[in-house]
């Protein structure tokens, strides 16, 4: 038997917008990790930008991941949003 505290169920579109923003940020974090795994942001051997390039590469990856997620991404944010809506019983009004 699973026992959990009831979740608040505000019926506002402002809350739904916050959930949508959180879903996009979660997708951006996921995409950022995927881009890092793919090697984006790593210093290239032929052009080596030095210590500055290494230090700021993570910011570039984060920005690119956020831009991808905000422009539709891979659809993960919509799935996350729908899941959060079901979990909190928020109506899209």
C-alpha cells in the first residue's frame, strides 16, 4: 500500500505555465548531458583555445541545450509536462 501526502491542485494557468517551464528546463538538462556525451564543448586539438575555452565550454553547451528545448527539443518536455499535470491534477484553463 502506497501512502503519500495529497498534492496541491491549483486550477490556474499560471501554475500550468510554471509546470511547462520546469518541464522545458528538465529537457534542457537532459539535452545538455547528451550534448556533453556527444563531445560538444570539448576543446579541439587543432585549434586549442586555451584555458578560457575549456572554462566556458559548459556554458555554451547549456545555452545550446536550453535553445533546443525551448524550440521543441525532442518532445521530452511535453511528456514531462503531461505527467506533472496528471500528478498534480492541474487543468489547463
